[in-house]
């Protein structure tokens, strides 16, 4: 069959190093059969200043202020939204953004 011949050619090209498996399957459909690890969401609570930190400590919530976590740089959530506007942008292919439904 033609399908078997095409698969044989694909396999040969991959084994010779001319093409990566990810280039044949950019959506990673080949990985669907593998069990994926559980998703773990981690949340960090930071106090904006000492006054808020003290209020949280009254409720037995241990936090640090933004200044105390230096040299880690903390940005407001609007910055993350701004960065998402660049998601999907790829100039060589003239892709300007992700399409939304």
C-alpha cells in the first residue's frame, strides 16, 4: 500500500537524521498514548508591604513581602497579560498571534 511506503520513507529519513519526529508530528499526537503526570499548580502569596504581612500573620498565614524575596523580580499580573500578546508570534512565517475561537 502507498501508506506503508510513505511510512517506510518517513522512517528512513528520520533514521538518517534529515528529519526529526517532531517535524512530522508538530502537534505531538504520537504522545497521546503515554500516561501524563498529574498537573501540579503552585501558588505563592506575597504581601505588598509590612502592614499586609502583619494582618496575614494574625491569621497564621506566613508570607514574605516583595522586598524580602529579592533578587527575584515580581511583576504585576498585567505584565503577564502583555507577554501573552506575543504568544504565537513568529515573524519568519508571518504569524502575528494565536487565533481565538
